[in-house]
C-alpha cells in the first residue's frame, strides 16, 4: 500500500567522523538523497562529532569525498553552509545551542544530574548479575532528588552526567513508515535512564541529534534499523521537550554475503573509499546501493540515477535485511564499464597505469594515445578499473617467465616448441604489413606447414610475447606490441628453452 507523503520533505545524513565511511552509510545517505529528490525536498549533511574519544582527524573529509564520489550532493552542509548552521555538532555545542534544552529537561524533572561514577555503575551491574538479573536497567538514586540538591552537589565539584528520567510505568509507542502496522511499543519498565550529557558537558547523540533535527526542520529521520531500540528514548525526549516528532524511517541493515551478521568494518571490505580506489564507477555503485533494501519490481535491476529518483517510494523499501553480494556488484560494474566509450575507459584507466609506474604521471598525450589503442583488448574483460595494470603491464615492460614450462603447449616438448617458435619468428620477420589479418593468415599457414594445430602454436607465441597463458586476442596484441618487440620476445623465449 502506498505511503502518503505530504508537504515539503527535509531529510539529513548525519555521520560521525570516527573513521572511514562504511559503504552501508553511503546507502543510507543515498536513500535520504533520493527520497528528497523524489519529493522535491532538501537533503542536509550534518557532522555529528560529539564522540571525542573516537574522533578521527580527516574522517570528515573522507566521508564528504565518498558522498561526492557516488554523486550525492547536499543543499545544506558544513562545507556550503545554510540557514540552520553550523552543521557540525561540536561547533553547535560551543555556541550553546543545546544548553536551553538541557536546562528545560532538568527544570521540568524529565532529566537529572547523575553522580554515579563508572566504578559504582560497574559494581551495581555486578550486584544485579549476582542476583540473577540479566538485563540491568540503571535508575540513578539522584532521580528523586530536588533539582536544588542536584545543583548544590554539583557546585561542590562532584562530576556528573545528565540522564533522561524514564517513567517507571507505562508504554512508549512509535510508528515506523517501513514497518507499518499499528506501531512498535516498549514497556517503560524495560528501559533505563539514558545518558544525555557526558561529564565533560558534551551532549550525546540521543539529545544532540534530536535538537538539531528540530531546529533544522527535519521531517523524516531515515536511518539504519540499528537505531530502532533507541527510538523509544527519542520519543520520550520529544515528548518531554514538547517538540513535534519527525516521521521515523528505519532502513534495513546490510548483511554479509553469507547472511551471518551485518557487514563489519573488522571483517569485510566496506570502506567507501576502497571502492573508488579499486575502480568502481559511481554510476554502478549508485545503482547497486539503490537495490540494497529497495526494489522497483521483481526483475528490474539496471537503472539510471534519474530512474531511481523517479521510482523511489518508501512502500518499496523492505523491512528485512539486505544481502551484500560483492560478485554481483563487480558484475554490475563491468556492465557499466562496457557501456563506456573506448576513449572514456582509456581516460579512466590511465591513472591506474600511472600509479603502477607503467606510464608517466600524469600520463602524457602519447601515453593516452597508446592506452586508447590498447583499451579495446581489455574493455570487455574489465570488472574493476584497477585491474587494468595487471591486464596490460606486459605492453609497457619486459616480459618475465617465472615458469618456463608455461611456454610448452600440451602434447609438445621443449624441442618441438623451440622449433615452432623459431619458425614463427622467421615467418613474422618476413611480414611487412603488420596488421591482424596479415599476421593471422601467415601464422595459420605456418601451422599447416609444421603439421601442428593452430591452437598450440598460437599458445606458445602468446606466452612468449606476453608471459601469460591468458592474454588479449593474439593478433591484435602482436600489433599493439610492435614487430621488433614481438621478435625480441620470441627470441628471449627460445633462449630460455634452449
């Protein structure tokens, strides 16, 4: 059943700069961006850097680069500003933006200063476990203190956190646009008094993001369903502050290929920058990520950016986890590479060849011309642009034969292989018009004269010239390598077999 969306929408992606951007985070940003574009709304980028211990310098730049790479742009953000800035939480904290909301929660008795230390908290947990309580739910002894007493104790120099005073009874309910139904309910007795402000005075995500979403007029909070357990706390905070709650849209997590747990930074190759470094096209990644938890129908997979925007609706977002399939992603990337022109592929693989030291850095005009000449031989085989150096290195550098046995075709020995290569060298040396058709005609005639099948002869020449058993089409390869280099390499192979 279609989900009715009314009014202008405003959504945001609010990552924490604690390391590289997880590719699942890019998916979440993409869904937000596409949703905003579909409904003609705005997409915001906000940096949530309130976790000082896990903050990683340069991580914010990395995540911005990752989003730009896949083609996600924002209407407001830390680098371009906007009417509700700043868009970095530490800067908002420095400006005192969160202070009035903290004071309101304390004054209304919906939060309290907690002076329980980490040591005392650990002792309380241990005591609860000793009594057989598996799920320890902290309720601070100070929650019933008058605010004046809390302030007096704090004034004496006792460090404190600010915790949400969760009701002891009742039920907290919220709805989710992906899961539908009548709502998700949680017994307040099963919740605990959540920390809202650290002892340093820095607000935690649970409070800061909520205040920011309110002030930035966010209409839909689209985030991973890992935040579902936290949603009841956020509902209580909205209620305590008397703020209008945005619609919740919890997106399915992305599981590993084997379905055993979600994609992990520790176990899986999930850093967004790794994908562009290996040569994934932004168009292919955009298309693939759009299908991680959403589908247009049961068979359409290849879609342009514009088609995804046009077709994207929340009723097609699935509540069950998506499954990451790196093989399918690679296949899709190969498909998008094959859609590119020869020149476009040459321009995109040139930096990889330069990085490998095969051409100058940056590539010269002559380098680019030669790369474009080589590209048709690998265009159909490329699945990642970063594979180009391995596929093409023998065109730029001398060939080595780590295993001379590879030079010897099946049902032939070293002596007959040497004779065949010597005959091929002589025949190739006599060819004046160095083009594929002439090479093929002469070498097929030679095979007949030698009374051997073309396959073994061509295979021996292929290994002799390229150093590998799998290489681009033989005759096009020989033309690209050039006559003299071809003859020299065949001679080197003969010498090895001698």
